[in-house]
C-alpha cells in the first residue's frame, strides 16, 4: 500500500529533469510592518528566520511550457532579527537550479555573493545558504525550476476542458513553495509579494494577489497583506472571467465557466454572511479559479483566489460547502495562520467550523447537521485504521512529510472540539470569542499553545464551572475522541437509514422508496447505511433503479464506486477506471486505490489502471 501511495503521489507530482534560460530584474517595495517578536522552530524548514527574516518577495518569472519550467528571479527584501548581524541567509529549495545569487544594500545595485546548495533531503529539499555582507538588505536569486517540481503541475491540452491549450498551476501547501521559489518556506514567516509573469501570448496568468496590469503575455501582481509562503500561487491557461457579485467572480476555461458561475452563484452571499459572523473580509476581492480535474485537492484557499476542483460542479449547488470552506480560510488560516504544520488543526478545524456555520446560515440547520454527521462518521471510520499518533490534534510531525500525515483528524476532530466549546459556553458567547480571536491574531502565525493561552484567558475565565467540562489537554494532545465529543443530529438521516435497513432486510422494495427529493447528503448517508457485503446482484438492483454508476455527482459516484469494488460489481468498473484516470483529487483516489488493493484481482486492476 505504501508503494501505491507513492505511486499516486508520483502520478500527481512527478520528479525532476532540468534545462532552461534566464532573465529579469525588478525593484522591491520595502514594507513597513512591525517585526513579529519571535519565530517558533519549524522542523519542516532549513531557514533561519530567528536571525534574518524575509519580508517581501519580488518574483520575475517566465512561464515556459516547452521545457516545463519557470525561469527568472526572486528578489528578497530582508530584515535582521538578531542584533549580531547574521552572516548568512538560509533559504528552502527543492529541485531548483540556482544560477546566480547577488546581494544589495539598497535594492538597486547588486553584487555577486557566495552561496552553497546543500544536500537534498527527500522531505525537506536542499538548504541554499547565502553569504550576507554586513549591509545587505536585499538578495536576488536567479534560478529555474525542474519540470517535475513538486509544487507545479504542467498539463497537456488533452488534460484540460478545452483540449486546445496547455495549463499549469502551482500548489504550495504544505511545503512545495520551495520547489518553485527559493524562500523561507515556513508558515511562521509572512511576506508581501509582487510578481512580473511572462506567459505565451494566448494564455492568461492569475495569482493569489491583486492583478495590477497586463498586456499580451505580461502580467503584474501585488499582494499587499503579509501571507505565509504556502499561499503564494500561480496558474496559467486559457482562462475567462465572469463576475458573480461586486467583489466575487469566477475564472475558468471557456467550456466550464457558465456551469461554474451557476454552481457558485451564492458566493457573494457567503462572503457577507461570514463577515457578519466573524468580522470584515480583509483581502479585497474573492474569486474562484476552477482548475482541470487533475487538481489534487477539493480546494485550496489561495488568498483572493480560491483554487477549486471541477468535481464540485454537480449542477445543483449541492457541493458548495467547498466554497464555504475555502472562503472561511480567509479568516482561519490566511488571517490567523498555523505557525508550524503541527498546528495545522488551527487552520482546518476552525475552517471546518466556520464552513458549517456558513452552510447553516445560508441553507439551514438541517443541511449543516447532515454535513456534520457525515463528517463525524468519516472521522470515526478513518480513526479505526489510524496510528494513535495521527489522531492527535497537536500532531508530532518530526521527520515526517506534512502531506503524508494529513488526515481528516485536524478537520473533523478539530471541528468537534470547537463545537464542544460552542455548546458549553453558548453560541453568542463563542462567536464573540472567535471575533476577538481573529482581530487579536490578525496577520499573525500562531501555535497551539498560543491558542490555548488565549482560550483560557478569554473564554475559560468567564466560568471555571463551564471550563471544567472541557478536557482541553485530552482534546489537544491525546488520541481518540473525548467521551464528551458532540454528536451532530440530522432528522432527515433517520428516515434514510431506516429505508436502507428495510431494503437490506428485504422488507421494502426500491419502488416503494421516496428518493425524489433526497439531497446529495441524504444519498450519501443512504449508501453508507447499506451493509458492506451486498453482492453484485443487489448492487445491480440499486443501479437499475437509481443509475448510480452514471451519477454526475462526484461524491455520490465516489461512494458508489467504493461499494462497487467491495462487492465486485463489474458493471461499474469502466466508470471506476474513468474516474481514477481523470480525477486527481486525493480524497477520492486514496480510498479507491486502498479498497482495490485489498484483493489480488483488485491489486492487478489497480496496477493496470495505473
Ligand atoms: N488547505 C486545504 C488543502 C490542503 C491541505 C493542501 C493540506 C495541502 C495540504 C484546503 O482548504 C482543504 O481543506 N481542502 C479540502 C476540501 C474541504 C472542503 C475539506 C480538500 O481538498 O479535500
Ligand atoms: Zn481547508
């Protein structure tokens, strides 16, 4: 299985092979922000922000589809942190080809400075150590990426919706920014950035930043708010824009833009709702970029521009909790950021909590409870197979790849913890606490300990009696779920479960079902409530009645295909193969492959599809 997981990873982000050209120069805009007091140690970065900190990144990149490389320069504006002038700057890199390094005392005139690229570690990449002259304020690195850069995916025209033009996108979280920019790749360091991007003349570039100006093949961007490196993002393809509301819109390839605009029509309302709950949206615009299906995630919260999988375009807006989720990161994650990947639950648990609150505000309590119930069920299923160390919110990732350790725990255990705070202290009170939390830590990167201290001071202090009901240490530092973990309840699910059981026990025929008005969430619950061992004949019966193999809803299709593998329902295999070869979303691929390799014939099939 380990091997297969690596195969999947390799498929998504293949490996190295260099070649390319060089150019570019640019002056940075020195920022005037107070320097954060200190930086916690991040085991996933070689950088030395305790001594010298990068404050602004100025990119000058040429996007070259032919050798599949970005080439150009990154100019980094520095601030000394320690009083004894640091003699060196250490940057993170992975499979980067460094061609020149210069230093400057004024950001204008640069002189070459010595540097060394250390040995490459499989997880961390290679440290780039740059000699810093005493008066250096700026460093400029000229480089080009490798075609197999772990954070860059190059697509052939056949892999796009339009089939005519190539496409490229970056995915920097967790530690892939270093594969396309040499920088201090730790979420504890925040930078502003600017970029000058050159593309083939018929393609459009978009970034997680404000779009300044462009002419054919030339784009300028600026991100004025200080963000962690994992939020720097770029995509280039045959893109169109369609506005949704006054500060919201969609970027997508021409064949999908209308469908996407329909699907995400509620986006502006979501922004307004979240502002009402947790304070102002601090990023200006909120747009969504719909990517080709190989995108490895459901969504990525790149600031001002969420990257989203097309697999949520169900045609009925039933999977828009993904937008609620990525939008929620504009508060939890992008505004208040996990300082290290061990604190990842601060990003994802809070975001899942806000996501469900947005869904409740827009679509009602029942819908939010259905999603919460599905979430808790997935968590329990996953935890049954997890190592105890992976069930801990404040996870120890020393020596591990933060992507490999990524599970549903920071999301669903995190949200249960926050929900237990809401239920214990009351919703109005907890909302007020959260507003205070976002205001207090805005544009900072914080640890689990920072959060716990703030929680004790601002919530627990209100009532020692209520605080005594929260097993805080158990929630944060121990595996499993505390006995007091909330249990979401969806009334509609009781009906669906009953029908599933009656049909399984042959007390009801499918004709007697009342599925006409079932939501996607009810369908998912129905499928999950059926016995694991159904047999191919009963699968065929379901398929005939409900056409599940052909479902256009990716979540329903995924659930059905899992069942198809388990029950050796061969009529669904062509769809399974199609699903596995076109969709890159890890949440779907991993469980399907895991289910396949449980049997020898399935393993063969998995290898063949691969
Ligand atoms: N930030 C994550 C995606 C991510 C996590 C990328 C870890 C790299 C490392 C994003 O906000 C996310 O959680 N996406 C989910 C969708 C969401 C609706 C739960 C996903 O992609 O499944
Ligand atoms: Zn998230």
